[in-house]
C-alpha cells in the first residue's frame, strides 16, 4: 500500500537501523547514530507533511499508521542508545 516516494524513503531509512547501529559501534562513532536519527526524523516530517495518515482507504490508513509506529520505535530506540530521554507526550 505504501507507494509514495516519501513513504518508500522512510521505509528504506527505517530498514537501515540495525546496520547503522553496527556501523556506529564498529567505528566507535556514536555521532553516526545522531545523524541517522536526524535523517529519520527529517524524512518523517516530509512524509507527514505530504500525506494524510487518516484516510478513507482502511488498508492504506493502517499501513501509514504502522509506518508512524515504526518511526516512533526507531527514534525512541536511537535516543535510548544515546541516553537521551524522550517525552511520551507533547
């Protein structure tokens, strides 16, 4: 269901998460994680501005909600690895 360029790019970035962690650990460069999480957040912003999540097509809405949840998980995990607290609510 996710076919838009912003969705595909966000999925691609999320899929890179394990590799980014391994690469940062191998290079002993935690800054790589900050660059990665910034890229994920930036791409999520592009996706969210370009497309409505709550749409009439139930399957598409569920796919986009799952993408939002996956993004939240990745960002939370990266911040936890960096020992940065994240608010539960804004």
